[in-house]
C-alpha cells in the first residue's frame, strides 16, 4: 500500500512541479545550513575527546576574589594531588617556548609537562613513547615529544625522527615520541612537550607563583562537584597553614575538561545553531503554507476519494507521503548546501572557533540529526495540511470546495504569523549584533595601530641573563631597524597590546604603609625601551616619557596609566610621587615621571587596567628573564609595514642569528583578530536573517496571492455592487497585514526575552533595546505591505463580469 501511496505522490508532485521544486529548494537550503552548523557543534561541543574514558577528565583551577580561573603554584598543586581522594591521578603543564636552532632558526610554541599528564590523559603515542617519571629528574639526557603537526612540518613525517637530536634554546634534546594527530594538549597549539622537573624549578617553594594548568582523572562514580568539595577542604587547610600567601586562594574550580576547552566557542556555536533553526522553522511555515495552498486546490479530488470510500487516515497518509517525498529530496539537496555552508564556516571562522577535530558529516550523530530533520520537516509542513484536507474532504460535497473558508484562512494566517515572528526575532538579533560590533569598532584602543609591525623574540638565556644584556641587544637592534627605509621608530616591550598575555606586579603608594599581601593592588607590568610611547602611539598626559638617562645607575622611574594614577592620586598630582613595586626579591621604590593614556590590553570589550611602565635598564635581575624570553618589538613605518617582514628578519639575523622572529603581524591585524569572532557571528547571523526575511516575504506574497485568487468571486460581487478597486485592495491588505502585525509583536517579545541570554555575544546592548525592535518591525511591516500589495493588485484589477463568468 505504501508503494501505491508513493507512486500516487510522485504523480501528484509531477503535476505541481513548480510548487514541488520551490518547496524542495527552500527546504534544501534550510536543512543543509542546519546540518552544516550541527556538524560543527557536534565536533566541538558533543564529540568525546580522543582519550580513554574522557568523561572523567577534568581541569582544576584555583579561585581568587578577582578571578575564578587562576593557575596553581607548584606547592599547592602537590598538596592537592597528594591529599585529594576524588582523583585517580593528576597532571600539570604550562606554556613554554623555545628557539629551534641548527639550520633555519625558528620560534616554536611548546609546553613543559609532568610525566603523569600522559597517564591522566591515557593517550597512546603514534611513534615512540611519551614522558616517563625518570625524565623529570633533571639528570641524564634531555628528551622531547613532538606533536603530529610539528613532526610532519619539521621532519617530513619521517620515522627516523625518533632518536634524532633537536636544539632547543641552545640545548640538545632527543626526540623520543610523536603524539597522534588528534591529541589535544592543555596548552593550545603546542608543537612539542618537554619534561618539567619540579624539584629543581626556582618556583618550587613559592605558593603565590601560579602558572600550572592541571588536568585530573576522577575516580569512578565521582562527580566534578564532589571533587571540588574535596579540593576546597584542602585549600581551606592551606589558607590556615600559609596565611601570608594563601589568604587570597578562596577555593578551586573543577569542571569537565571538554567544557573548559570549548568555553569560548560554546556561546558562538549555540547562537549559530539557534539562528539556522529559526531559518528552518521559517522555511517550514512557508512551505506549509505553499503546501496547504497547493493541496486545497485538490479539495474536490479529496472529496471525491472520500465519497468513494477512502478513510480519513488514508487521506492523511497520502498527504504525508507527498510531504515525505519532498522532505527526502530536500535533505538530499541539503547535502550539497551543507558542504558549501561548512566550507564557508571554516574559511571565515577565527582559529579558536574551528573544531577540536574536523567536522564529520558522516558521524552517526550527524546522520541521526539529518534523519530527524527529515522526519520533523515532514511533520512540520505536512501535518497541518494533511489533517485539514482530510477533515475538509469528509465534510465537503463533490461539487463544493471550501478552500476559502474562514478556518482555512485562519490556518494560513497562523503560518504567516509564525514565520514573520521568527524572521523578526532573527533580524532583530542581526541588528543588535551590528550595533555591538559598531560600538566595539568605535572604542579607542589607547594606541595608534596604523603602520605598526610587531614581532616576538626570545633571547638565549645563557647570553642574556641581566638587564644590561637585554639593553645591549636593544641598543644593537634598534638602530638597524630605524635605519631601514620607511621605518620611523622602533621599541621593545615584554607584552604588546591585544596579545592576551598577562604580566602583573603588586604596587601601592610608597607614602602609605604596605597593605597585607592579600590586599595589595596589582598593575599590568610593562618593561619598555624609551621610544615605546612614540612607536605605539600611546599619548603622554602629564610629565615626561623615558629618556636614555633612565638607566641602571639613575633614580628608578616609572610611567603610570591614567587608571593607575586615579587609583592612588590623580592625573595632575601623580607626577613626582613614589610608588612601591613588588617585582623582585625585595620591594623597591620608583618615582612617577609621567602619566600615559589607558591601553586596551585584553580586548576592546575588556575593562581598563592599571598599567605600570618600567624602563628596561632598571628591571631587576630576577625579573629580566621574563623579558628576554618574551621580548616583543614594535616597528612604526611611514607606509604599509607588512612589506618590511623579510627586511626585519634580515636585520635581526645580522645582530644574532640564533634569535628567530615569530608572531610577526601588524597591529591592525591584531585589532582585526580581536574583532574577528564578533564579525564572523555578525556575518553569519546576517546571512541567516536575510534568508529568513526573504522566506517570510515570499510567504506573505504567496499566501496573499492564493487568498485573493480564492476570493475573486467575492471581490467581483463587491465591485459589481459599487466597491472600487481601492476599497477592495484595502480590504485585501488589511486581511493580509493583520497576521504580519501579530507576528511582529510576537517576534519583538522573543527578541527582547533573548537579550539576557546573549550577553556573551553582545557588547553594550541594553536589556530593553526599543530602537532595533521598532526599526525591524517597521521594515518587516513595509515588506509585508509591499508583498501583499504586489500579490493583490493584479486580482483586484480583474473585470467583475469576467470574474463572475469564470465562476
């Protein structure tokens, strides 16, 4: 019997080929877009990590009054690891970078890790072995494990890499293993992993030096909440035992490792999935109207079949079979659409939005999603027409048709209301995102990003261990850079704006008593060469900038930002004040010689930070290693700085061939990258909103055209009785626009109710955003009126006599 239904459905759809093709195309686009986004959501948010029993992997962070995501110190990590009963094992790692020399020098991102990290993750190496406990002892040969990507890039994926030697920061390391391609490291984008000898690390006794990223494996049946309670009890004991350092350590934060890895991607992907779901619902409402309109033309046919003995269930099955054929064809067409959409997402998305593993549309979960889409789509646009037609057929005479009945008109109006409401909410969201990005772009970053090229250097510690060594390198490199054609200035700094790295120090007015350790204010700590302000375009508000005389033999001096000056004094009174700085083994004092503008170090949407600038020659010996390991340079040019890349590398090699340049990019590129996630969100939501708007307009047009055609006799009689074309047009427009207005009200309510949940993707948007709602409503109302008028005008111009003759 199903074969008969299928055969009849194919004949019926062939007879209405135009409607069937339109419906299939609309659904193909909607289903394809949904499948593509879901494949990405599945890969990033739902697929298990490529480790043994990944649901038991958690990350452990400590919480402080000013932050809930702080890394752990070595002593605290050891106490938690040894005292926790909830964990089978714990492992620790931290970011570490190295100069690879021998041939073309390059700077690589890596990490130092405890051998227990690999036992926690349970990953099996692709080649060789991972780290062993004896590798952490700090004696014997140094070993390194390569990630799959770096192994392929540096060694050409050769198995001969195992056992070979590689020079890292001037030390020879033996390659002992290669990780699988799907292996995920706690440090993002790490190229290699070396052992972390905790017992010899200079920070091994410092409880206020938090830098370890900790991953643990829970014991069976233990939840993250139970593990957190276990660790919090240990942290409470540590606060009592070590009040000088642990008073600010409030507790711990234990969350699933996968959830921590995708914390930034989650709101973006859920937003995109919600947007394409709205498009699918709009498409289903639109198609349901088209399907209903097409099916109602066959009311006479269904009445005849009912009179010949066809049951209501048989008629419903027939309509649903036709809807199912269209849905299956739409899902097949959606495979092509999803491929295009997924490729577009990968190309446009910023790096941290790309899946941890490639999005796979052939995975069982994605295939199940596609199947579910097919079934739900069939029901969404086929159920109402099927039930309505079968019910109408049972109560309609063979000669009488009720396609223009009030019930059918109300059903079509409901579909219009739904699609207009969903389109309105989606377009409102797109407008809010536009406003959010515009507000961000209008924010002053605190520096001039135009014509500035930046790069990152790491100086070999054996030759650059003192401030005088770093200063000597700066004095050798800067004249070469400034002497290049088109270069106007150059400066060194430990952290450039917008690169995301933290470097802080405790500071307070020297004239006041030193506050308790847990209450000491912190400032962003910047080590700079004298030309820093000119190179990066940071304005000087009061006092003077650094000079060449601010060296290791002169009085210690600093620059402070406006926010830091206001915290302790005022912009006008800060110059000349003494400030205490805890940036060495002992607290030291320095004189404020200038106040500079605030800089957005961590993003345009981040809060302003108090900033402290110290001249490189006056940086304490114990602190200088942070500069030599991460020395950034800014190079200001009079033209496009991007063309200077090779020339800069050439000058750098002439100063020290063992110092490679990495992370070379312009500040305009950095600014663009900071806005990239929001811009991608905006572009995609705009595309989906436009799609929904076009579908809604098409739906209003189609329903109005069909309704007016069914009311041709009524309009002709009214015209014959004296009603003019304008009056008939007005009557049609009122009936057509009424569900549009109801839909706009519902859409505005949905959009406004969604604002609190969109805080992660919107910036500077008030809880009640009336202007966007009014603008979107007016636009969609105009679209509805124009669409209805375009559909109604031809019919209202028909001569009444001709219309009555046709009846």
